[in-house]
């Protein structure tokens, strides 16, 4: 009987393809919108998450998230080091700077200055050069994506080639030499990210009285984090947050204060309603057209559980096929999508939530069709 149910479903190719494509379209849009939102949100905290070995981020007490930089004075580093439980503390600068290209064009870049002595806060993976070369005069590190795109070197004949070790960039009227190329994660603004030392960063950027953005600190083993945070606030008027706390607070700030969640949530809801409505209506029409076949089976003595199994098989088949087509399309977008601009980030929770939504649509459509089948009068076959 299950084979008969499949033949009934696949026999009406127009409605069969309509249901599958509607469910596939629903899956594609729901998963794509969700994956794009996850990618954008993950970029908001990539600067925090990509720096390992840091136990606590110390900022101004009024700083709410990672981009809410309220500069501190350099003396605050010594104050943080004096707090009981702090093993070490180093300064970090984070700001923006304009790079002047050899062809005269300008490119806004994110400028990071790490501690001169320890280089804590440096990129995780070097592709060319060494981290230690940052100690060379006027040296900088450039990420591989920016080196091959926005900061690419323009030859005299107009051709472009990737920026490489030994090339120079003019940063705010200072000549800087590239001593390394690293691999980093794209940031929320999709700007090129340039690394140098903290003292050099202070000499490159416009002169201000305070230029210290963050203080990165390590804790002694067994230290009570809450006690250190209280001491930081009482003694220095600073706010200390662990890497996880700072990342979560920054993420929730973006969620609460931007329209990202509302925008993508509304788009996902519309995709779910439109695609699910089309699939449900098509499946209902399919059941209506096949009433006579189910009536014949009932007239022949087919039990109710057999008819239920046939409808469940039909609903489950189109749901699984549509889900597979939709998730395959999203995976293809993730592989072939652009390196810059809107991207998608697939995860198992997202795929599970999408599966739940699509199964709900299939179950709702199947339930409507099942009610129609169970209410059939076997005499329908003789009309």
C-alpha cells in the first residue's frame, strides 16, 4: 500500500513538483536568512573571539560593547597590574586610519596596536613573515584578503598585484613597511585590518591626550574573577570583563540596538508563511484530486491505519526531498558566495531549526489532507 501511495504522489507530476519546490523554496529562504543573520552577528564580536590567551578585557566603566571605545590614559595599565589576582596586563590600541595607495587613492583601515614587548593580541596565523618582525622600525602586518583586494599594489602599467612583504603603505603621512601577511577573520565593517605595535600606533594616529583602547589582562590561577572585577572598579574606576562576558555583552548590544534581528526575523517569517502556504495549498489540492482513489481503497476494506500510513508517507516524502533541496542550495551559496559582502554561516542548530519549521509545514499539510481522507464516504467511489 505504501508503494501505491508513492505512485499516487509521483504520478501527478505537476502537483508533486509544486509541493517539493514550495518546501524547498521555504527551506532555502528560512535557512539562508538565518545563516546570513548568524554570519553578520558573528562578525560583530570576531575581534574579541579571535584573540586567545586573554582572561580579562579592561575598559572604561561606561564602555558598553567592543566598538564603544572610550580612551584611557597609559597610567591605567600600571593600576591594573597592581590589582591583586592580576598576573599581567598589556595595552592595546584599536582605531581607524587612512591608507594612501601608490595610485593616490585612499582606503579606510582598522588599525590595531599590540604590546611592544609581548605582542599579546597579535593575529593567530601568519602566512608570510614573522610576528617578531613587528619590532622592526615602521613595520606593519596586513591581512591576506586586504592584501589581495583593497590594498593591492598598482603597477605603473595599471595592473594590480597582491600586496606582499617589503611593500610600503602611507598611513596618515607616515611611511610603513609590510613585514608580514596574516590570515584573519573579516570584521563587521569588512575593512582591511593592519597590525603594528602600541607605541608605533600612537605615533601614526592623530595626536590625542588618551589613546589607550583596551587593557588585556591575565589572571593568576585560582583567582576569583568577581573579586578582581570589584577591585578594578573601586580602585581604578575601570570595568573588567572576561572574554566570554565581553563577547556576549557586545553581541546583545548589537541585537538590542540595531534592526538586524527584526529585519531578518520578519524576512524569515514571511518566507515561512508564503512558502508554507503554497506547499499546504498544493498538497490540499493533491488530496482533493485523489479522493476517489482513497474512496476506492476504503470501499475495498482498507483499514484507517493503512490510509493514515499512506498520507504520512506522502507528506514525509515531499518534506524530506524539499528540505534536502533547500539545504543543498544554501550550502552551495556558502561555498560559491562572495568573500566580501553578505555571506552565510551554517550551523547544526540552524539546520535543526529549519528542519523543525519545514516538518511543521509538512505535518500541517498532511494533517489537513488526512482529515479529508478519514471523512471520506466509501460510497464516493460510486458517484
